[in-house]
């Protein structure tokens, strides 16, 4: 996750990646799409794209399902950790 953060367009502009032929780092990076939900209206005065909404919701759903699975598997043991 930390490497995704450093490769995400937080420190660099997305144009740098896209012009350099590394558009996959922008297109498939969940941090980029989540940032665009806030960045596009504030900095560019535009609505985020449908791809930004879809990718962000898909990422949230994916990690939510993983959380539910791990929680279900660990719910019997959690009392012993407390």
C-alpha cells in the first residue's frame, strides 16, 4: 500500500505518468481514483468521471468483502485476544 502511495499522483502529476508510457500506474491505482473524487471538483472545477466513481466503489466493495471474510474467520478467536 505504501508503494502505491508513492507511485500515485499525490507527489507527481498524472500527466507525467501518462506521457511517460506508464498510464497503467494511474489507471489501475485505487488511490488516484479516490483522490480524483475530491481533487477534480476543487482544483479543476469538474465532476469526477464515471470511471473514478466505479473504481472507487469497486475498491471499497472488494476490501469490504475481504474484511467480512477475515472477520468471519476470526470471530471465534477474537475473545481470546481481548
